[in-house]
């Protein structure tokens, strides 16, 4: 079990659907992240929120829309996805956005998304 | 841009010692981290090096040489449960901000 909770665990959606991925942490972390991971590949950074403000958008297509309602919650809204968007979507949090020993990333178990 | 290279696969026997190398190219380097990911699981943090030298945490040690843009993860007394993917990750300050970029990953297989 991890301290970062993601729902749902699995999601199948059509290309015309709208769905949302949810992520929650109660460790008091102030930075939250979305990563995308394809099979046998490393996690790829999508978005970073720091103190509830979007600080990094890695040129992600607009069909992915992040939202940070408060310091514990992070959402990823999905609309008009393509089959190539099928992947494991990982949420992570860290104490802050810094790179020190005290700010390792804590990952959730991910949402496995299939776009049909 | 940033790039991090690792061997794709390493195989070792239980009880042995294995070293997983990572070479990186980046600007604005802060430090090198290592993460472990079992199949179907979440990546979990193992270690972090900001300065040159060796950091030891139980059976795992990590080394960094900033001048060589090189690091490695050393796993001792290998156990079957160590079979997993291992990722090095660079924390760097880029034009887009402070972010963590993962290496290509090394799949470690521990055999009896």
C-alpha cells in the first residue's frame, strides 16, 4: 500500500468519453505530479503542481487537463483521448518541489487507462 | 535536453552483488535518485546523491561522480524480491522549472 491513493485502478474509455483520474495524499506534501508510463518504459513527466499552482506543463496535449482543488487532491481530466494515450498514469507527491533528500517522490499505484 | 542511459537488463544470482550504471546529460543538475518498481507496482524511492561519493542504505548503496556525469546503484546480498525495474532519475533546474526526469530503466532478474 502507498500513502498516495489513486482512483480508479483501471479505466476503459472510448475516444468520445470524458473521464477524470483522481489522486489524494495526506502527508502534507506541497508538490504533486502526474506522470505517464508505457509498458517497459520510464515514467514521463506531464504536470507539476507546487503549492496548488501549476508550475510545469511538459507540452501535454490539451485533451489532458489537470486540476488541483486543494493541497491534498489532484485530478486529471480526460477528453477525446486517442488509443495511443493508453498507459499507466501515475500520481506522485513530494514535500516540496526541491531536489533535496527530504523531497523524494511518493507514487500512487496508478490508474491503468485503456482508450478504445 | 536531458538524457539518462542505463543497461536494459541485468541478471544475477541470489546472494550476489550487482551494479546498475547510469550516465546522464543535463544542465542545472541538483542530484541523482534511484527508484525501484516491481511489475504492476508504484515506483518507490531508494536513494539520493547530491554530492560525489557513496551513500549506503542497508543492502543498497548509490554512488555519484558529478564530474563524470555518472552514478551507480549497488545491490548486495541479492534476494529474489529484488527482481524489479530500477530507474535512475535526475533532478535538474531547467527552463521549465525544477523537475525529476527518469532514466531508461534496468530490469533486474535475480535467479536461484
